[in-house]
């Protein structure tokens, strides 16, 4: 069951409302897949805003993980191999209750997480002119 949205910056609430229905209060890993500057970090920002959470969402590229209020975790695994990622203990992190957003979470990570029984949501983001297309795969 896939769902797709084409949204500009100022109507991302359609996407966040859908995400809230789908994942809020669950334990799950959300793999954010999209080119450089497609809008992965923005999506996490908007998700927190939609929950009225006021933490500042920044790109975790250089620190690997940000933790926000509301049991929301945010990772960026750009430029890291899966082996490095795992040796840093991040599978253990994923076991913590809450929502885990992973920028650049690819198919290899997807398969690994499935094999460990994690609940997964995949969001593919494509750049359009003034918008983005978000396709969500459960
Ligand atoms: N739905 C949207 N419509 C139009 N522009 C958007 C949308 N979402 C994000 N953007 C814009 O795209 C740019 C990149 O956003 P963002 O930093 O979230 O991308 P990213 O995928 O996290 O980038 P990186 O690959 O560097 O981590 C920003 O200028 C942001 O405002
Ligand atoms: Mg980013």
C-alpha cells in the first residue's frame, strides 16, 4: 500500500498529517531516500512542527545522531559504510522506543533492518521544480 504526495514547502502538513496517522506512538525506523538537497531534513523539521515540538532540527551529517523531544531520533548516514554504522552501535539505538528518521537509509540497511524484525517505513523524495514528490512504502 503506497501513498504519494506532490507538495511544495508550504503545504507539507498534508504529508505530516499522514505520517502522524501512520507512525506516531509506534516504534519504527523511517528511511529517507532522496538526492542531495531533496528535502530529507526538512521533512523531519516539519514532522516535529506538526507535533508542536519546538526542538531545532538540524542536519546530523557531522554528528551522526540528533535526539529530539517526543522520542524522535534523527540520523544521517551519508558517506558512511553500513559496517561503520553498525560498529558505532546504531542498531542498538534503533531498539530504543520511538521514531527513528534515517537520511540516506538505503536498500542494504532496509534488508538488514527487516531481517532483525524492525518495523520500517520508506519515504522516497524526488525533486520537482518548486515541489517534491514523496512516495511512502510501508
Ligand atoms: N516540499 C518542498 N518543496 C520545495 N522545496 C523544498 C521542499 N522540501 C524541502 N525543500 C527545500 O530543499 C532544500 C534542501 O532541503 P533539505 O536540507 O531538507 O534537504 P536534504 O535532503 O536533507 O539535503 P542533504 O542531502 O544535504 O541532507 C531546502 O532549500 C528546502 O527548503
Ligand atoms: Mg539533510
